[in-house]
C-alpha cells in the first residue's frame, strides 16, 4: 500500500452537479478510512527496491493542529518501540501538541504496543478497558493503538468488534503519516484503520524527542528476514532494510555535539546491516569502524542473529 493507492481507496466520487459552488461538500466527514493488515502480505519478500525518503515535513494544513491540546504515549515492549515513541513525540511537538504525564488531561492517547508475547497484548487490552470511561466522560479525546500489535489481523478485528472507544489504529510502517491519521480521526465518524502490510521503506529526517541527555537510541536498520518459528517480528516490522551509513554517522555526530555519552545502535538484526545494499560494499564492521572515530564514550548495539556473524 503506497500513498497513491491509499488515496485511490479512500476517494469519494462527487455527484454531477450543475452548480458545485452552491452545494457545500460534507463528504470529508463521512469517508471511511480502513486499510487492514494482512499477515499473508507481510510475509512476502519480493525484489522491490527499498525507497529512501528524506523529505519528511509537516504539511501547512496540519500546523497548529495541536494548539491547546496535549498528548500521552504509553509504550510497551522493546527499545525499538521506545525509539518509535520518541519519533511520534517529535511529530506531536511539531504539530503544536504539548506532552503530559497522565491520561486524565490528554487530548490524544496512544498505546504503542508489543506483539512478542501474549501477556503484553493482554496488558494493552486491559488498558483499553480502563480508558473506556475517559471516552465516555470526554467524547472528544482521541484514543489510538499503534505498534506491532496493530500489524496483526486478529488484533485489529478484536478491537473493531469489542473496543469501540478506539478512534485510530496504525502500524509500524506509517508512523510518518501520524499528522494525516490524526486529521482523519478528527474528521471521520468511524474508526480510522491504516496498517500497511508491506516490505517497508526507510524514512529519514523524522523529528525526535529523546528521553534524557546522556544515552540515545539510533536505528541503523529495520525488519528481519529470519522467520523463526516462535517470532512474529518479520511480519510486524517488514523485511531487513538498512539505513544509509552517511545518515547514521551524521545523526551520531550530532548527538556527540550535544554531549551524549552513550549511543545504542538498534535493529532487529544489527549484524545483517548492509547486506541489502546493492550499490555499496559496507557492512556492520565498517560502520562500527567509522563510528569509533566519533567522540562518543560508548557505542552499544542490539540485537544480533548468529546466522549473520562473519569476519566482515
């Protein structure tokens, strides 16, 4: 699901009218935004090239959306989810929202979920139940579910059937579309579901609000192609795709200039870094060799897979 096909699927045809200016268009308030996940599609690994996008920006129409509004994000699961929360917080701040530490005065509540264990999913469903009274007392509050659980068909179907207090569901591949999803949730009278079951792209230039000023998370790659029997990550995070080394090095140099002392490199399988490059012979060892030249006291990494250990 790319941007063009998404727009086509939600397009509402206008009726033929001799005088369109005399009739106000209310169609935007009644469009159904529903792009469900598919584990079958998520398992596919084709030869489609990874697209690199460096042009993220807040559209003019969305600026000021969060004026006098607050957001709250509750994060479950791994360090990758923690980093995704930092990105979403950065987008919220650019939209004009203010952070809050409690759901009681939040105008938007997001649960950034984990699907690695059933217990983690049960915690999310329990939290959704606790939030129902907030929605009843304040129908204007937006409640959203994002992260890995959203990539599962069974989870989305359960939320659609049982938790009508939820306003929006989106997955791991379209965090950069948060302004559009929020806008659709404010306008739509139905639950907004936008989950892309795709191999994945790499989105650069995303804003971040990091927690603390000493340690920082830095993604070097996304996804996994191992399909271990017990693990759902390849379905929820897409195929292995590496960030370009110059983007990683620039980000870590910027962190060093800000005084950060420890950087943790993140990826579902960090020692597969660079294997997907077709125009560059550059692997994880090369990246570590370049990063040691930057004035950061500690460089850590997680997580690795034994299959990709080699002498490179």
